[in-house]
C-alpha cells in the first residue's frame, strides 16, 4: 500500500506543470539569458551545452535569447579544432544561440581569431560581458 501511494505521488509530480513568471516569454519579449562556460574539460563543456539545449527545448528558440560566453579554460568550447564540441556549438547557433569569446583569454592563451568557429563574437573581457548583460536584465546562469 505504501509503495502504491509513493508511486502515485511521484507520478503526480512528474505531471505537475511549471508556472511561468510574468511577463510570459514571447517572440516579442523573449527571456534574456547569459551563460558562462569557464571550465575546459569535456564534462563541463558538454554540461553547459546540454543546459543550453534544455533551455531551448523548454521555452522554444523563439522565446529565449541566449548568449554563451566562453572564457578561461572554457574558450576550448569555441575552437575549430574541437570537432565533437564544435558540432554541438554549430547546432545551437542554428537555433539562434549566440556564442561569445573572451578576448583577454584569447590573448593570454595566444589564440588567434581564425582558430574560432564561424559566427563567434569576440569581446574584450568575457566576465565583463556577463556583468553587462546581467545588468541589462539578463538572467545569469553558470551550469
């Protein structure tokens, strides 16, 4: 009996719907989100890209404006030479996700702009980009 009750409780939680905050995101007023990727190991990068994918699935690409800023070791996310990761980045770009590279990190690690994937924006300081987007009202997430 206890197992049946527990099973019913768990299944009802799975069916519970998330209540969206006002204003509800729309094509005219999408949720603004900035995400940082600062760790360069495969697990951290893939976790960040999976988080972006989950956000897109939940809201729909037309109701979310997502900028991913790669800095420090996370700059590896945006390198052409990282074939498996670059496939995921390019797929997210097709759904409107913007990728931003930290110029300070590129300078420190001696990464030329030509080493980056196409359509990646370079800013002087990645962390300052995150601060400014958050100041402008974007939600900041760090997976």
